[in-house]
C-alpha cells in the first residue's frame, strides 16, 4: 500500500489576477474533491482511479493499493465546494506522482505538488501582492 498525500502546501484558493497562495480565512478549501488517476504508459487508457477529499487544513490523503510502476499517475482536482471559486488554476489542476515501491524511496508515503482553484473575483490587494512576487526571473519589481 502507498499513501498519496498533498505536499506541505495544502490545496489553496487563488485570486484570478493574483496567483499567489492565500493563507487568510477561507484560504484553504475544505471538502474539495481530488482524484488520483492512473493511465497505461503505452496506450494511455485509464487503469484505475481513487477519490479523496480535503480536510479543514486543505490537505488530503488517498490510500493506493497495488503497484503502479508501469503507469502514469496524477492527482487531479475534481470539484470545489466554495461558491465563486470553482475554476481550476492553470498549471495547478493536476500533479504527477510516482506510485511504486521499486524506485529507491524507503517510505510508502508519496507527495503531490500543490493544486488550486481560483476565485471568480480578485481579492482586494491582490494586484499589490502580484507586484511583490514576479512570475518570471527577468521581471522588474516596481
């Protein structure tokens, strides 16, 4: 058995014009549905899926049976329980995970990168936050 867990950054909500992680109230998504999907590397056919739900801290754990060494597996966002925050954030809608014990990792716990939804309406101050965190190395901070 392998345990898939969200990474140390729980599933978080994002503002539409400010893709920075929020940690204020309602910043974590309780009850968001997450699915682990595995596909054959040769045919691309779906081989299995396992569902999970985030807790109040925005994290999730999905217990996975069997070996998936010859499959491509991804944690995928399914739905958000938060009205006005149901659209997935581009680039944060899925995260690849390696679910095999035949890879030199002693632990049976695997972590997926952060996933996220974005709000329909930007939070106040979001534009100012964006200026503090440039998206690209060559951006000049103002």
